[in-house]
C-alpha cells in the first residue's frame, strides 16, 4: 500500500479537477437514441477448454459515440473440460464520456493446466488443477484532457483449489491454500481508438499500478504490480489495417502462483497453452494484419507474437523469448459497432492451437 499512496492521491485529485474539454464531444454526430439488445451464442473452442457453449446478453445503451458506448453484458459458458464461468459486466459512461464506471461480478470453476514457474518449465511437467473463485471488480476513471483518463480501482476475490494432484508441482507453492485477495489500483489511460470492439485507427495506452493484500495461508504473499499496455491501430487502405500490442508486467513481492504474470493462450501468444509460462516479470508483443471485410462479412487476419517471462524485469531476455504465428477468419456481426466472431489457428514451438471466440484479441 505504501508504494501506491502518491499515485492514488494524484488520481483522486485529478478526479475532482475542473471539467474536461468537451468540444470534441459536442462535434460528434447523433447516433442511436434507443437501447439495442444483442443475444450472442457463445460457441467456441480452444486447446484449454475444448468445445464450449453458452450465451451472453449484451445491452447497448443509447449513445452517440461508438467509442464511449455504455453497455451491460450478462452470461456464462460451460466447456467440454467441465469448466464453468458466469459473469455480469456493466460499463457506464456519462457526462459526455468524461466519466466511466466499469464493474464485474463473476464466478468460475475452471480445471486448468499448470507447468510450473519460469521460462524453463518443461511442457512434459503439465498437471491439472481446479481453481474455484468468486470475484468483484470496480474501476472508475475520468477524462481530464482529450483522450487522457485517470482512475482508481478495487477488487476482491475468494479463491480455493477444488482439486489438485497430490505430491505435484503445487505442493509448497505460495497461495495454494486458498483464501481472499483484495486490491487497490491506480491507472493512467490514453484511449484514442475510434471504437472499442474493432478499432481501425488510434492509440490505446495504459499504466496501472496495484497493491494486493493476500490472505491465503502463506507468508509474504502481499505484492505490488505495475502493468503497461500499449496498442496502436492504423488503416492501410479501404479494407486493410494493421494493429500492434506491447505488454509489460512487473511484480514485487511473492504473488500466489495463479497471480503471477502469465504468457500463452487465446489472448496472448496463440499456439501455446493458457498460462504456459508464469513468473514475476513479463514482456510480450503482438502484431496483426487485418482485412475485416475482405468479402461481404468475411474477413482475414494474419498474426505473429513473441514473449518472455523472468523472475525480475532485468532478467527478461528477448533472445530467449517464445514466438508464434498464424492466421484467422472473421465474421462481422454488426458493422456499426464492429462486433465479430473469430476463428484463429496459431502455431508455436510446441505445436498448434485452434481458437474460436468473440471479438478481436486486442
């Protein structure tokens, strides 16, 4: 907590500062005046879930700016691996988009794979563990200048291991006993994207610092974390665009094993298992060439990525990073808001992974 006090005071002061500039908001064209209801069947696949099914109801609330559209999403999934996840996630904008409140309440029972800690964890070491968790997250931020936002956040999670292998890798690891985790975060965000779900131009950049109070039967599990996320989007022509992402995570202290920075999976390095590598520092990059409307509603994406984990930021070594590449198809569901289904095939050093999901990876 003591590490974040100056940042938290700065964010709190900014949240009560003079009203942000609203000239840009006044120039936006008038959009939908009625709420829109969307029913999205959650039919998908990944190597970490196998087949999955479920549904989400998304309510797009009235608004004129596609980049600051209030919404509420409620739904859940069940997978072939007997994983269950349900959540409710409202995102609310008001005062011309100057204020934003994001919240999430969720429950998950999710058998997963664990390979150990560090970049050298062997693929053959994989064992199954089953985390069960209930969580609540809140984040409030305010636009203070153009696309710059300052915010505060808080979260609570109750975690337990419903199942694990006796005598396995998790024996003796920090946090394996289960319990509660509470966090307080401060964030600095620049969101200059033209829209949320399928940006074609602009930059998103965020720095989030958090302190985590952990009561999970382990000593020294309290930890701090700084996460920097940079994303850029550019149009290369009428039907082609490029997107890139750079992510860095640094943790101080002894985080529980499941809260270590994780590399691999559908959202970060497709072609490897979810959380294939874990440690206290992470650096990863992704690049995509996107043609979202190549033929009618059908689009094509080419992607590549690399990443590394290490015990500390100074130990990260790009020369030892893992890489993957692949391609995917997109089916545009709503041209106005950019909602689409995706199917990706990612290939890495340990094999390939096929993914079906909703929305772009970033």
